[in-house]
């Protein structure tokens, strides 16, 4: 169990519910949001330790949400999930400093590894 709080943002209700259940067995607290705007609002209120987000969502994309968050918190670890392997999304994710990029359907073992990578970043004062 990773003793950290996580924000999980996904617009697909079924995916969000299923993955949130998985995440709740890996981290101490999970906040969920249905789009980037709701995710940004929750981030500002709850101050989670790291983020897992989809890219393409209504109202605000995951990358736009990360860009807003990074304006005030450059070091927050982020994992982006996407059904699209389009190099444009990947390059944009790299440019805003996304730490991990996972393609959908999400391989849970890869997600778990990514969670541990992000948790280690939080524990490393030099990261």
C-alpha cells in the first residue's frame, strides 16, 4: 500500500469505477473526477500527492488540467492514460512533463509499476 493520496480523472464511468476500485487497493486515498475541470477543482481543494488522468475528456482535457496544475506545482507526479497512441499527444505530454504514459486498455501491472515510480519520486528530495 502506498501511503499517498491520488487524483484519478476519467470521463468513462465504467472505466473510472473499475480503475478506482483497483487504485483504492494500492494507495491510501483516491479522489475521482469525470473531467479535467472537475479534476482541477478537486486538486485545488484536496491537494493529492499525484495524478492519474485520461487525455481526451469534455470541458477540459487531462493535458490542459496538468498544465494548469503545473503552473503552481511543477513537481507533482503524473500518469497519463490514453486510447490514442498519436505522437502529437505523446509529445505534448512530454512537453508538459508527464512522468508516465499508459495506453488503454490499461495493463494493471504496468499501472501498478507506474504508481510505485511516482511514489518514489515523492519520497526522493532530489526529484
